[in-house]
């Protein structure tokens, strides 16, 4: 009987060692996967850093203070009633899920009217994928979900003409030229 008890304890100790070895192997696998992910994201960040010029720019404002900087920029502009758009900022709120052809057409108009493209988030939470997509558009964007909230933008594309006294807003699958025409008519909020 004593022999059976000894074999039982020997078996338990070997089983415990085997379990401990399994846990050690699992921990090493997890550590290896973590290191691979860290290297991947470091490379992605380095690739993004080395791309020039950056497609994410806020027309002279840092990303931390985009809203306040753009408002300050608006307030410093002289009000001239005889020239179009000198006292306002035109925002085009878009999603990168909009068909690329439509975004490219809006980008051409945005350049012509010095409008600001605004996006809420990233493609697959990846700056690299988003930057690559934006670079193909040929237009800079502002990544600012707070602007979406400030102007209550729930549909894209949405066009906003922001003034010191307020803003005009129109949404839908329309051109920037059409939106600006409606803003001039003054029937839009």
C-alpha cells in the first residue's frame, strides 16, 4: 500500500511539472506574439512618420487643438462682404467608406474652394491604411471626431459653412458647388 501511495505522489509531481511546462510554453508563445505585434506597429509608425508630406494636417493647427485653432483662425479673418468666403470656413465632413470616385470629385472641389476635409476615424484603426488612402485622394484631411459632434454631423457627406455668428449646413450626395449655392440663398441651417 505504501508503494501505491508513493507512486501516486510521484505521478502527481510529474503531472504538476508537465502542467508547469505547458504553462511556460504558452507564456513564451504569448510573449513571442506580443513582441511580433510590437515590431509590426513600430514599423507601421516609422513608415507613417517617413511619409512626406503628411496627409493629416489641420491647415496650420496642431491635432490637439484643431477646433479651437480653426475657430481662432476664423475670428482673425477680416470680414469683407464683397468677396466670397473670406469670413467663413467651409468643411466637408466625409467618411472614407464613401466610394473613392466620389471622394476624388469632392477633393477637386475642395481644393478649388479651399475647403477642409474632415474625417471621424481611421480605416481598420490603422493610421498607415488611412494615410495611404488619403494620399491617393490627393487632399489633406483633418481627423477630428469632435468637429462631427460640435456640428451634429450624423450623415456624410455634410457641408458646413462656418461663420463667426453661426453656421449653415447641408447634407447629401451633392457637389460642393451646389452646397455653396444653397448657402448663398440662405435657406439652409
